[in-house]
């Protein structure tokens, strides 16, 4: 992927990984627009020179309105990154967890699908372009305190594979970004092994620039998750990660 001359929309890019990748794309020479719900963050990003779009991926009308606004301003759009997501703790012994599960699936999975559906006609008409979906190492190695997050990201992985197959021959590629724990949004407080954001972004941009671009963008720090089942380490690693269930309020004395 030539990073120097893209027109990129990052949905869910108002903070963390998305915000840093927006800066990296811009620094490489691409035109970047950022979509999200946080109005204060959008104002800050506009001040940095980014195009900004208000979008709520859980709302079909909002997604359609955002698409129309983006394409009116950036008719040459060729890259759509969809990374809106929530990470919520759930205690599956308590039926009240269902609200968190529904929110997670609606944002992480259905939100991804809504964004892809909105821009697929544009990209296929162009005959060239790229969708970048964002999953997680947790898609391949579940983190038991966040079961619906793991399920939603595993579903986005499967959806990305199917989308790539269905778009074959259209000129539109599908790239899946698979982050490990990255030191942003407080992750470094929960996980001292979280990868520094700067290091993560540098490795991602290097992998994206390879020719051909890999179907999955796997930084070194996520390989242990991605290939746990293949390598025979899956059961032991899930058991280790299950120790984190102690963080659930109902498990604390």
C-alpha cells in the first residue's frame, strides 16, 4: 500500500490507536478524515488539520449522513478504516450483563458492518480501494472478563475474511489490523506489558507499506495470540488469562 497518496477515512479515530494512525497517514502524505462521536475531540483534530465527521456507528441514519458528507468532501476516498469499539467487563453469572453484551455487539460488530455497507458501493464503483477492519489479539485468544468483546472481534475477523472473498475481482482489498494490548486509554495500567503506542504505530505503518500488503497486519507483540491454537499454547494461555476474572466486582471480597 502506497501510504503517501491515499485519501483515508478513519471511523473511530478520535483517540488512541486511531488517532495515532491518522497522524501517521498524514505524515506519510495522505489526506485523512476522522469520524467519531466525541465533539470535543473532533474540534481538537480539526485544529490539527484533519477533516472531521460526526458519526455514531450504532445509528444507521448517522452512518448514512456521515457517508454522504465524506463523499461530498472527499470524492477520491480510497481507504476506509473502521475501528469504533468498546471494551466492557461482563460477569456472565449475572443476567444483567446482557446490556453490556448488546452494546458491545452493536458497536464492534454491527457498527463495522454498517460502515462497510455504507462505503462498499463507492469503492467498488471506483474499482480500487481498501477496507481496513480492526480486530484484536483477543479475537484469537479470549480474555474471559470481556467475553462479548472477544466474541465481537472474532466475528469481525470472520466477516473480514468473507468480505475479502466476496470483493475479490472488484479491485477493493480487505486488510485486517490485529492489535495486541497497546498502551492507550489506560491499558498500560491494567497490563504492564502493553505495547507502547508509538512502537505499535511504527510497526503497523511498516507492515501496511509492504508489497503486497498482508491480509492481516500482525505486529510481533500479537503473534503469541494469533497463533496460540496452532502452536499448542492456547489452553494454557486462556487459563492464565482467566485469572483476571478476579477483577470482576462480584469476585472481590
